[in-house]
């Protein structure tokens, strides 16, 4: 009994939260030694009173008093002890049951949290394994099905603020339009980045359904949303709402990352295509220039061998022509090598790198050059810088190959929300009409194609003997496709 009585004494703070039912027994437990002493003292006092009142211990009254009095006193002590022990056992069992219930509740919460973590891990794994945007969109609706089983669903993405239905489930677009009208779903989606629930009666019996709008965003902008149409409306627990919102964020970030990957792949493809085009141009220049000249000279060698003895004077003239031709071919080869050198835009910036390139090109050709880049717009897009550089590069290359110029001028200025590039030389000039007749000047046609793709314009001002001016206008607000 002492061992059992000692256990509740250590658990007294638990019952302070609800002291009303157990206060008498707590007090009894605390005063057990005092109560025991009081019982012992009562026995002693009883003996003294009995001796004083009933001196003859052999008499029947005294015997009756002993039986009744001490029997009642002993029974009362036994009843108090057993009742106290029983109450303590009940309280101990109730505490165990309450502890078990709390543990079961914690286990259910832990299982629920583990299930949510497993679902979130599955979503992340599917997103990581998806290689394209279409693969992500194909799986997006299945991510939320375990949390909100629905009779229909739709995935909507925003394109320049315009909602576009990308995927549907459980019904076509006509059914989706009917659901939207029934649930009064706004066409622009949720106004906030929190899950929104719309309810409406689906049948005459008053059965209410619900539409859940799960926003898809990347913490900066709303990319779209999921529409989940439930047959029965019921309040979602807070953890499920938070999980749905988290899945929406994961899908939104996956969509944004897929778009960035696609843009990077498209840019890489365009870069590879530009490199291939440049290689083709260099190969064409070498084939049309140096290769054909060398082939022609190889055929002339056989004739020169006959002239060694028969016509030395003609051979000397051919060799002088060969010397001049080799000088031109060496200059052409140097131009090709110079065109392959990287331009230091990263170290010098666009203006500084372009200024250095023009002066080095002019120095190589022996030109007097004038460069005015003071009106170049700041913060040019990389695509705009690339096109502007290629236009100037093609223009200078054409001057070196065809114009026989002594002076060149390069000017860039802002005109009509665009950038106007002017390259002028004092060379021999040509007839621009030949370009429309399929004549030469491949570089000029390539410039026109580049500018047309960028919604720009190319103007050629030239005439034989009067030099050439190339004017290229490039808009500053355009996006490469």
C-alpha cells in the first residue's frame, strides 16, 4: 500500500490542471502520516476512556463496547484505506488511457504527415524526371488527386495575362465551361496566392459541391492555376490546404524552369546555327577566293614550264601577276583569320569592343577611319548587340573585298525608337540594282536577312565611282523568336 500510495504523489502536477475531482484524495495522500497518527491516537484515547468509564474489563458492557467501538473504528480505517487505494487505481488507469489516446492521436498525425511528405516527395521526383514542359503538364493534375479526388479538373496557364487551358480531366472544354458557370469561377483565376474554394448546389436535393482553385506561382508572379471540381463540399484541414498550396508552388516553379530550359536550348540552337552559318560563310569565301585562285594558278604552272625556254618575257609578266595575286590572297586570308578572332565585349563592353574591332580592322586594311559611337543606346539586349556587330562586320568585310577604299566612316545613332548604323566608304561603288537581279555581294544579302528577321531595315546608297553607304536600322524593342 505504501508503494502504491507513493506513485500518485509524484504525478500530482498532472492533476493541477483539473483539481476539482481529486482534491480530497490528494489532501488525504499528503496527510497520510498525520491521519495514521490520528487513528493511533484515537485508539490510545479510546483505551483511556474505556478504562475510565468501564473499569471492569470483564463486564458485558465493556465487552460489547470493545466489539462495537473498535470494530467500527477498524472498519472505518479499512474502508478509508481501500477506498483511497481504489480511487488511486482508477485515476492511474484513466491517466494511462488518456496517455494512450494522446499517443494514438500523435501516431495518426505522424502517419498523416508522413503520407503528405511521401506525396510531396513523389511530386518532386516526377518533376525532376520530367524533361519537357509537356511532361510536367501531363502529370500536374495527378499530383493533387490523392488530396482532392474530383469529378473533373483543369490546368490553366497565363500567356501574356491571357488564361489558356492546357490540360483537362473528367470532361471536355464544354463541360469545363459549364462547371465554371455553375461555380462562378472568375476567368482571371484566384486573386491571391492562397487556395480559394467556391461552392454551389449541384442538384435539386441541395447537395453542395466545391471548386478549388490552386494557384501556380514562383513567389514572384502568378503563372496559372489548377481548377479542381469536387462533387461534395467539405472543409479541408489546414495541413491539406498548405500541402495543396505547396504543390502549386512546386508545379509553378517547375513550369518556369522548363520554360527557361527551353529558352536556353533554343538560344543554344540559335548559337550553333549562327556558328554553322559563319563557318559556311568562311568556307564559301575561301572556296570562292583562295581555293579558286590556287586552282587557277596550278593550271597555269604547266604553261609556265613551257615558257621557261620559249617565252621568258611572258613568264616574267605572269610571275609579277602571281605576286600581286598572292598579295591579295594573303590579305583575304588575313581578313578571314581576323573575322575569327573573338571580340572582347565582356572585358570592354559593347561600345569599347566595337570601337577596338573597327580600328584594328581599319589598321589592317590601311584605311583612314572615323568612328562615332557616342549615341549608342545603353543596356542593349544581347541579341541586338549581336546583330549590330554582324552588320558592321559584314559591311567592313565587303568594303575590304570590293570597294578598294582609302577611308571608312562608322556612325551609330538613335532614330525612331531604333538604332541606325551607318557604314560609308570612298571606294569604287557599285550598282545596288544588281542585288535584286541575283548578282554578287552575298554579304549585303546576309545583312538584309538578319535585319528582316529582327524587323529592321537595310538601305544601300551607292553608284559606280562614288563610294557606298550602308544604312541599317534596328528596332530596340523586339524579341527574338
